[in-house]
C-alpha cells in the first residue's frame, strides 16, 4: 500500500494542495476541448457538491451504513425500501434473490432490484468516518461557532454543534446535512457558487479539506494493485477494488482478496456497477493521480493484448469436452507451441459455410467470428507426429482482428460474457407478462409464456425420453464421454447443442447468445421441431399401413380379372403363377391383420 502521512499538514503542504488542484481545475475550465478521463463522471465539484456526495438522497442526512445498489447509487441501510416477493422469475432460483424492491432513484425509472444485490460499501463508510473525525476536530478551531441542535444519539457528529453563518461553508453545509435540514438538491444557505473545490474556497475550508485528503487517499487504494482505484467495484462483502483487478482475481478464485470471504456465486464483475460517488471523489480530489492511472491502464491494456492461435475445425462450446485428431503439419506446430509456452490453450472456430451470419457483421474470413477457447487436458503424441488431444471449453470469444502465421490464424480476441442475472430476471418477468397465445408454428416468441425453469425442465425430459427410446445421440457410451445432462441452465444448451444432430447454423446462434433464457428457447425450438417431425413420420407410416390392404386387394382383383380372360391352355401353363398370387394374398392378409391390431392399440 502506498504510504501517506497522517500528521497535520504544514503550511507548505496546504499551499501545494491548493495550488495543484486550483491549476488543474483552471486548466480544464480554460480548455473546453480537453478530453476528460474516459472513466470520470462529468461533474465539477464545489463545497456543497462535496457534502452532497456524503448525503443520502432519500433522507437528506449524512450516509449511515451506506449500501451500494445494483444501479451504482448509494443510500443508507435504513432507507432501503421495503421488500416484496418477486414474481415471474425462476432463474437463478436462489433463496436470497426471491425478495426485491423498486429502486427509489429516478435514474432507474422504477426498476426492480434484488435485495441480495445490495452490498455494503466499506470504502465509503471509512471515508465518512475520516471526514467526520476531521470536521469534528476543526470545530474547536473556529471562533464563530453557533450551537444549532444536538445530534441524534445514533449518529456521530460535530460534538452537537455546527457553524451556522460561519466562515466555513463546508462546516455549515455538513452540519445541516447531519441534521437532515439541507435538502439533497439544494445549495447551502450561504449560496456557494459553482467554483471548484479548492478553487476559490475560503481559507478555513482549504485547511479542513487538506487535512482529510491523506486519510481519504488511503481509503481509495485498491488492495490488489495497491494503486488508486480505477473503475471502483464493490463486492458482495463490501470491499472495493479496481474492476480490472477484480476480474483477474475471479479468474482464479471466488474469494475476496481482502477478507477472504466467498463472493456471491451469482454476482460477477459484469453486473457489479461502479460507484458513481467514488468516481466523482477520485476525479475531483485527485485529478492528477487519476490521469496517471488512466495512462497506465491504457498502456497496460495494450501490452496485455496478445494474439492467440486459432484452429478452424468445428464448433465447440464452453464446459463441454472436445476430442481432436491433429495430423496437419501447421496445427501440429501450433499444438507444440501452446504446450511449450505453458498456456495449453487455443481458440476453436468452425469453417464458414454459406453467407456471413448477421452476428458476424462485416467479418469476412473463411471461418466464423465467434468461437470457444479450449484448454488441453490430455495429450497423446505418436511417433509420426500425429496427436490425440482431449480438451475442454473454457470461455467464448469474439475475434477482433487476425493475421496468418505458419499457415494458421493468430487473432486478437474479446471475451464474451453472459448478461447479468438482473437482466435475465427482468427479461423473464417482462416476457411472461406478455399475452402470447401458443400456436402451431414453433418460434421463440411462442415460448415466451414459459419460465426459464420450465424451458430447462422440458429439455431434461426430452433427453430422458430419448435415452429410454435408445436413441443413439444420448446412448450410455455418449454420456460416458460428455457427462450427464447439466443441471445448470446456463450450461445445458451448450451440452445439448454438442450432441443433437442440428445444423451448425442453428448451433451458432446458441454459441453467440449471451442470454441463458434465449439459449434455452433456441434449444426448445429444436426439441419441439424434432418431436413434431417424429409424430409426422409415425402418422404417415400409420396411414400407409391402413391403406395397404385396400391397395393390395385392388391390385389382386385387377390381376385376376385379366388372368381369367386368358385361354385355358395359357392358365394351365401358369399354375405356378397362381401359387404366387396365393402367396401375395396371404402376405396382404397378414399386413391387414397387423394394421387393425395397431389401430386398436393406437386409439387405446
């Protein structure tokens, strides 16, 4: 962790803080064309704005036990709306996600959040303690303090006194906010204008703000990279890290890097929102440090972008095994490289057949744009250079660009992630509220009335019925290789797509889909289409069998009619043919009897 002094800053320190930030703010104000940080909110902070960052928008008081909502907004724990049972949601079917509430912030426009997605914000809570401690100590240094009211015993405060109409706008605004007397959207009574923090603030405000800057700076360090937070993400346990750092940690462990608690299995960095308030504090209190971090992050990202080898062969899916027989010299070379460099990973895409799919955009290549990263789990090499390779799919990717090297593609890729659980839940709830009448034509829209759990259950029932009918797709030897049907709805469509004899164009839609519900609907369309074709085939066979006796008798009568018109001598010469006619008649009688028996059973 970066070391910062906790002692009171000297006059030179105050001058340094004031001058540095004043010059930075003046430079940005003078040049409207200067680009802001890519990750900074477009907010310039004044004294009132700083206090507003510490306020709860619901109760107007200074935040107490702050909670970060899924939308990134923050409120007091006591201000969290009352929860209700969520409806029309079956995935993910977790106990702590069955309670929800309507977001009280206007930016969410009445969106529903799961209570389980609300996380404590330890970083902001520590900042609040540091600010309150510093301001409490600053009260004793002011000469024109006026008693206002005693603070509620449940809240920490400035020894029960505030500066009303004093020389410190900061103390005055903070004191009123602690009492809930300063509306969130209003300015302080002294009507602080829009100058930036430190820009033209009063001398007392300058000293107070400079006093708690080192303490705030300590709290804004990431405990993974030990640098200033960049895109701060708050985990389910309440600790805050850089978004990039947390992603790297989650690739290897599901434990919090700080407290070692298990992170929520249903919460990923794609659905954890950056805290807007922390971003504003970072940008306005430490603008130079943020600019340096942005430059470092861009440089690191460019250095980390590397090409991965691509094997254009067949379509594969995450969490599903893939077995390869590699014999081409170019891919034998590729395999040796990934084994020798220790990554044991390469990308697998399928050959393009037909027109470019709409999902691939303008990607004009002899292979598809989306694929699956494979990890080599077992390798058997033969003396002639051939290899039998056992792999497992790890994640999906999208090719950004590619070049050719040693006869095979080397591509820069982007990882493809599913949408958040909250988005999945909202999608299911909205679709199930639609008035959809199922018709004879099987489409994705016709399945909207089904819950995600029902879609998964129908898929499992289909697999079991196919196994009972000894269908080769789900034979025991196949399941011994690919495993039993996954109970995880997110993985089940990938497993089914691997085994079912469906056109690759249809399977590709499953591969590129980022919604679990959408993938399950695609698989259900396949299943119902196959079931309809199966019943149609049985019906045609049934109709043919029921018509065979009639058709057979017709031809026998015609044959006998023409045979009776022949001369006697000719009929005597074909006595053996009469035996053939008798044999054919017997066969037709047997078929007719079997048909009647089958009709009785079918109707029963």
